[in-house]
C-alpha cells in the first residue's frame, strides 16, 4: 500500500506491447484507446476537465466562501482563510516563508 504502480502496486496495465501506462476502464490506456481527454473550458487552460467542464483550478468541485461577494475557496469550515481570521502557519526552517505542512515544515524541507 501507498506506492505507485511503478514501485510495486498492483495496477492493471495497457495491453499494447511495450506500453507501461495504466489502462483506463477497458484493456488499453488513453493513448491507445483513441479517446481524447476533455480539456478545461476556461480560456488558455490546458488542464484536464473535471466536474462542470473545468479543472480544479477553475472551480471543479470547489466549495466557495459563504461571505457575500467572496469567490475564494473555503477552507474546512464555511469561510475562506481571509475571512476566518486564522493566520497560516509558516515553515519552521530558518529563512523560509512558505506555508507549513506536516511536521511544521513546508514541502521543500
């Protein structure tokens, strides 16, 4: 558990000879199925579309802040970071101003 197929997970691979991509529903991968991935409908965006024809950056499955007129995504509760009054925790590594993740440090540290 916790590893990708290249590192030992039991993923089902494309049936085309020499292809190491994961298969998509059928027996072949997206590349060999002939299907073209749907792209985000937002102008100039080349990300794959999710719900509503847009990618996650442009609002797919996004729950917005409940404050009137705010278009930020909400964070855990019903309001965004700006309206919650909470200050983001910063990385504890000296001189780093990135937001902290697990263990009190950013993804770089």
